[in-house]
């Protein structure tokens, strides 16, 4: 009936503004919850994949001389990434919990907004009914008092819900920064710790390599060494043999 213009629609710009802000925040919080989980899953996947890589490298090198620099480096690498994997599993506890806890309030708030909107429809309908009776009195003298009572009750219920949302939605949004501040700081600290641990542990593996390896890598000479070995493989009869 409101769509056809038979019932006047109440427009509350204050509520509309606060509701729009809440909906925008809700979208961002849900995205943060999802992205936080994706980030942590990726960190754990990275650490777990490193373990698998280290296991394969360890097998390659330790199939020969176990006391060679390469074999010792492979063993040290495996130990290091095992420790990093343990760190990722036990101490990367940013998780999606803070965002998840915040998101858990949204159903109740949305439920109250839905209830407010339904009570607004009741209020608009009661007002329309009352105005029609005031403009064209009915033969039944009891209808107007009943309509006035229905209008007052509908208005009272709507006003309470509307005022509550207009007052508390901004307060809820203002609390988002104090809520996320400690979690944001913890996330930075944990990422920093993970990176520092990785640098320290993997730096210890480098001592098994010749001193010139880092310089050769920076100069692109390691790529040339790999290409030379591949060419030697290609020159082998078993690699060039045709079916």
C-alpha cells in the first residue's frame, strides 16, 4: 500500500544515515574476518610447504656423503623449517577471533533493525487509518478512539526502537577502533617475530655454504651454474637417446 501511495511512508534521515554507516562497517568487518583467516591459512600453508620441500632436499643430499656441506646444510634447513612450522602453528594466533567476535553482534543488531522497520510499517498504517477516520468519521463512534489508541501504541513502540538505534549505532561504531587496536598491534608483533625467527634460523643455514654463494647469487652467476649443469645432463647419452 505504501508503494501505491495509499499509506504515507515515514522518512527518518537520522536513522537512514546511521543505518548506512553500520551496513558499510558490517561489510568491512565481514571482509576482515574472511581475509584474516585466509592470511593465517596462507602463513601455515607456507610453513607446511617449506617442511615438505626440506624433506625432499634432505633426501637428495643425504643419499650420498652425509658429512658434505650440502648434506649438512640440508639437515640444518630441515631443522629450521620444522621450528618455523611449529611457530606458525602455535604462536601465529592472530586468527580471525577479534573480527569473529565483532561479527557475532551483527545478527542481533540486524534483528533489531528489522524489528524497527516492521514497527515503522505498523506505525505508518495506524497513522493512515487514524487520519482517514478523522477526515471522514465512521458511523461507529468507537472506531476513532480505537484508532487513536492503536496509533499511540504503535508510535510509542516505534519511537523506543528508533531512538535506541539512533543513539546506540554510533556508539557501537565508535568502539571499533579501541576494540581492534590491541589485535592490530598483536598482529604486527607476531608477523615481525615470524619474520625475525625465519631470518635468524635460515641465516644459520647459510654458514654451510661457501662465502661467495651470496655474491654469486646477487650477480646472477648461480643461474649460469645451473644452466651449465643442465647442459652437461643434456649431453649425456641417456638424455639425448630417442625412442
